[in-house]
C-alpha cells in the first residue's frame, strides 16, 4: 500500500492507494506512452518519405537542366546513404528510390 499524506482543515490525514489502483495507473500511463511512441515513429517515417521525395524531385530537375546544357544524364546518384536510380528518355526524367519514384517531364501540355 502506498501512503499519501495530505492536510485538510488543519488536520493531517493519511490515505492509502491500493495495489490495484497503482497498477491501473501504471497501465494507463504505459498505454499512453506506447501510443505516443507509435505516433512519433509514424511522423518520423512520413518525414523521411517526404524528404526523400523532395530529394528525388531535385535530382530530376537537375537532370533536366543537365540535358538542356547538353550534358549526359547520370544513371545513379548516392546521397545520404541512399541510392537514386535515374532514367532519362527524351524530355522525361524518372528517378526511382526506396519509397517510390518521381517522373518529371519538360514537355508543355
């Protein structure tokens, strides 16, 4: 039993918290902490995916700029321990990476 001391109306009281109440409180706290941990993990994963898509888009734009300058298109690019596969066909650049691919076209529609 856990004793909690408190003072009310000038008198000291002792109130005991039972084992079941303490275990229930710990269970609620662990459930909330587990949920927070899962949410943070999902947020981090989504952030990584968004950043990698952004990196792929920048690579595709860079390859289109290289084509306009008459330079060759790169086939592979390594950045932040990640490998991007690059395919250039005409005025279209496709960049593949772990979470998907980005296709960028220079043609006007």
